[in-house]
C-alpha cells in the first residue's frame, strides 16, 4: 500500500466509525488486560448484539421472563471462535465433533459502577470463564472485572467470586435461550475455569482470528502504522 493510499485511509478513519469487532484494537497488553465492546447492560429488557456485517447494534430478542444478565455483556474485539478454540473445548471435555461458533469471544464484566447503555468500550481483566457448549458449538464466556474498578478489581481469580454469584450467572446462560414450556436445555456449561485457562481461551481465539482475518489485520496495521 503506497503512502498516498495510506494517507487517504487515515483521513477516512477520522470521519468513519470503526467496526467494533475489527476496528477496535484488543490492546497491546492482551490477554492480561484488553479492550472489550459492550452490547448489553443489566438494565436492558432486550438482548442487543452486534450486526457482524454493519457493526451496528441490533435487537436480538426480548429477554425471557425475568432472566436478565447480571453483568455487562459483550465481546473481545479481534477474536474469533473457530478451530483452535473448538479443539481446546474438545480436549477439556473429551468430546468429539465440537466446532467453533464463528463469533467473537463473549465476555461478562463485573463492575460496581452503573453503566446505563451498551455500545461502549470497557477495559477488562479476565478472572475465569464458563466452558459453554451451544448445540455442539464452543461458546465460551470469559468472566472479567473492569480495569480499575474500586470493588471488583480485588477479585483476581474465579475462586474469589461468591459461589452464589457464579451460580446466578450460570443460570442465566443455561436458560436464556430456552423455549417456554420446553424441558430441553439448548446450552450446557461443562466447566467453570480459572484465570489461567481463560487466558488460554483468549489466546486461541486470537489465533483463530488471525487465521480467518489475517489479510484484514495486515491492512489495518499498515494504515495505522
């Protein structure tokens, strides 16, 4: 890419909104500290999620009953859950045929502060995660604390969280897709894992992103460098 084209793209970047999945950098300190994009907050009565083509938030579905996610919820930019992530899930569960969900890596962020809406960037520190399988697809949920939070920054590993809180969060993900009147569970959580395992999941999702979007990463790097 020549200098004139780079200069043009830099100028456009000042005028155009970055795509939250690809245009927000994960950060140089990842996976220990990284940027996240928040889609849904606890006060939302509908579940919002990113439209992967446009980068805008869309309404995914109304929250069922009183099932509301008790944390900030979103994803880690520049991650992707595919072969490397699915292989790790298979290794840990002993199950064959697990595939990735082809989405960015999901994250729940704990904070004492009230954040009233999504579509914001939050810095986070991982402390653990849920190994969730959704219809045969690896759908991990990283659990993190907001960087600099006065209360939750004292939690460094999932073991620091009260059991009741972990159970509440598990209940949300085990039921948020259930159909009314159905006894069949769509989602399954096989393990609650610690910080070190969460770091490995993030690394693998980064490798999957590089495998899938290497050309995009190279182009973005050349523009901002």
